[in-house]
C-alpha cells in the first residue's frame, strides 16, 4: 500500500484497488493523448465512446453475461431501481413476490407497492434478519410478474447460499454489495441490479443486467430515463451517463481480469472471510449472530454485547489505521466490509488487532 493509506472497511463507498487509483491519477489531466481529462469529455465523443463500449465488453466478460441480456449504465443508485424494477416489470399481472431479508429488500418491497400488488413471500425480520429463508419457506405466487431478492444483505451481513427456484417467474436480484465478488450464473436471473459504489466503482453508477424479453412493457408513466427499453435502445445514453464512474468500472474489470478473473478473486474473498469468521467463532469477546450457512463474504458483523466496549474498539482500531468499522445503526456493534479491493493484509491486521483488544479487555 502507498504510504498514509489506511485499511477502510466502509460499507460503501468503499476501497478501490490501489493500482486503479494510480491509473486514474496518471490519466487524469490528459486522457490517452486527447489533451483533456476524462472528467471534461463529451459523452458523445469518439474517445469516450470507446470507454463505454469497452466497459460493457469488460463487464460482459468478467460476469460471463449471455448475449440475450442487456447491460445498462444508469444513475439514481440501487434505490431508484426499487421503483424502476416495478415500473418496468410489474406490468403483466400487476403483482410481484418480495423476499424480505433486510433493510434494503424491505425498502424495495415498500417502493414496489406504489406500483402494484406486493406479496411478501418470506421474511426473516422476526429473527432480526440473521438468516436467509430456505426454499421450502418461500410462499411464491405462480402468477407473480417476478420474485425479488437481495442477494447480499449489506447491513445484516447475510448472503443467499443458494439461488431460489422460481419456476417460470423471473428472479430479480439486488447485488449491490456482492457483484463481482463471486461467480454468478446470470442466466438464472431475469434481472440483476447493483449500485457500483460497493464493489466496482465510485458512487454515481448503477448497473442493470436484464434479459431482453423482459423489457419493452414499462408502465406508461415510467420516466424515460428509468425505462429499460429506452435506455437499451440508446446504449445507456438517452441522457448523459455517469461518464467518470463508468470509466473507473472499466478499470476495475480490467484489474479483475489481471488477477485471473472473478473465480480467482473469489478464492481470496473466501479466504479473507473464513479467517475472520474462524476467529469470531473462537472469540470469547466478539460474537457474530448470523446462521453459518447465511454468512456474507463481503460484510461481517460482530459485537461484544457492551456498547461502550464496542465504541472503544472502533476508536482504538481507527488509531491503528483500521477505519469505518462502526456497525449500521439498525444493528449496532461493528461491521467489517471486506470487499474485493480490501487487501488480505487488511483482514490479517484487523484480526490481529481484535485479538490484542480481546486480551486487553477480557
Ligand atoms: C447500498 C445498497 C443499496 C442502496 O444503494 P444506493 O446506491 O445508495 O441507492 C441497496 N441495496 C443494497 C444491497 C445495498 O448494499
């Protein structure tokens, strides 16, 4: 790591690969001989067109996206997709199934209710969202227009350990906090969306990957920038796309390719998370409340059970260069978000510090 940089465990925006930041810096004032910064460049220019085309190619390669899926580069965050999914897809029978496994899926269901009938097909709220429901617990409607899940629950530190079987009903997944962290069979999903600021770029970009046959039936009231068919026809340029963020997403995909692709990256992610959970399982001070099969590789929650001690931990960790470890207010305690760009050494250093803290505060 460059001097003066810290290990940042923020849930998002979050760490970016250092080599990507260095390349952004080096290209900042004069992008590839154009004489201007990528920040200043028209999205309709030839130079920029090559950037967005390559960003899509790279993402398609990285995620192995089948040809019958559109890739859209949009704005508004994952939160705007809570409405966009409903406005575009809840148009055959006017109803959809939502599986509630945390704050974001709950918000998605609430937003969708404005546009049609929402059936909560399962919820683990009564168990504080500490696990993902099993297939047999899902009360799915055969005539739903889609089933919505949140694949990785950023706040509660849970992750779907299986892809639910939904028959002919398309599966829609919010993958904001796990996209590019593991291999995913895109063909099992009708639509995947993700805010980019957790695992692929700075804030400002939202990725939508949608099967072609699902678009073109948006509600007439759908704002044009939210209409998937309009954006697909315009190659994500109906209006100005988030040009800089798309450029960084391209660099991040190139970085993933340079280290052997998502499969290789996933091995590191599994190793990073396994170490941290192994320590949490043996620790007498820290606890992780999540059911083992539902544990997230990206967001690891833990607490001591004593709020003052938690606060002391967060403060002392920061003094050691381990930052942004405070848990979400809905859960309390601590959360280490260990996305792709958090180096394994950062996790090692965190565990070493947790052991020291445990010894000093037992
Ligand atoms: C961060 C996050 C969101 C919200 O994303 P915005 O881009 O801020 O709208 C939604 N879903 C999940 C799973 C997230 O992690």
